[in-house]
């Protein structure tokens, strides 16, 4: 517990017990001494119970006040897990935050961090792991995608370190409910005519859509383009951070073209739920 020590609790308890005994002694001359004795005993037990509760160390454990995340996506995982204050290294306005390289000002922040949450594909990770003397115990890797099972698993992994399981469970259930709501709202979407970029496919499937084809993550090859030209496509779902689907837009000018985001920031997004809601809006006719 903060600020109040075991000795403080015990002193308060003893002072209250002495106070109760003195009152009982002063009033013992009356005919209510037996009643007062019983009352005093009950009051002492009540104070003892408060003493035990107040002086029992919290099960929440250490408070991780310095949580650092490599990108807005790993930061969103940390917030879902229950972290209150998260420092994000890559600027929110970056379209492709994985390419962010560490600056001198980041070094002190990383060295003073309690925990550092990363995905592993960030450019900065080579600098972080080889150039800085940061204990491995501070590093928490997560798999970033929008498949619910992965969200739940990785959020609870962080929560296990933060000792914030109860908060994380509530937040992940909220995400699950949002995904279910999204599936219901998109029940009539013609999934047989949808193609999706690789980094959007997890959320696309989570929303109940089965893509006819998945392209990327690298630029489409000639064979992939030729195969798509033979198919009917009514919806192209590309990725804002790595848009490579414009060639399919040229092949299928009648198809609707949208871009999903993964990293919060664009469109005033901050959380995993914000991103899911933003992407759902792109699919609404």
C-alpha cells in the first residue's frame, strides 16, 4: 500500500483499543458494564478486521508507471491491458510507423522504462536490442493483428506483467462485443467478390467476410494481377500504411476501393476499438 506503513496501522489499532478500554472502565460503575464489555469486544473485533484489511499488501503488485511502446499499435495493446500512461516512440502522424528510427532523446526514455512493448518488425528493434543495455525482462513482445484470439492472448500477456487482469478482461470483452456487432452489421456484404490486402485480412475475416483473394504484403506480381483480371471483384480492401492495391483498382474500376488502418492515429483513432470502428465505417455502403 502507498504512504501508510504496517507500523502506522498497528499504532492506530492500539490507540483505539486503549480508548475503548478506558471508556469501559469509566462507565463500569453503572449497571451497563456487561453490555459495554460485549460492545467493546465487538468493536475491537471490528477494528481488528479493518486493521487486517488496511494493512494487507495489495495483490495488484508493482505499479508500472513508465510504460514505453514502439508504435501506436503496441501502445493500444498496452492501454487495452490496463496501462494508464504509455509513452509512444513513433509519432502518430507517421503513415508507416514501423520505419521510425530511434533518436538520442529516446535513449533515456527507454533506459528509464519499467517495461517496453514491441512487435518485432520495427526498424528500431535492431538498435534497441543491440545498441542499448536494456534487460530482457523489460521487453514484452506482442503479435499485432485484429483477430480476436490474438488480441485477447497478447493483451492478457501484458496484463500479466502489469497485474491488471481484471481491467484487461473487461476491455477485451468490449472488443469482442464490437466485433460481433460489426459482423451483424455487415451480414449482407457480398464476400464472394472481396479481395483484401494481407495486413487487413485478419480483421476482414473477423468481421465475417471471406476474401476471394488476399494480395501482398509485397507489391503484386504479374501472375497475381493476371489471375485477378479474370475474376469479378466488387470490393477491394487495401491497407493505408502500405497501399499496394491500386493496380487492382485499375483492373476493376467498377469495384469499390477502401483502405483499412492498423496503427491508431489516422482518423483521430487511439485505441484498438477506435481502429475497428474506423474500418467498419469504410465498409458501410
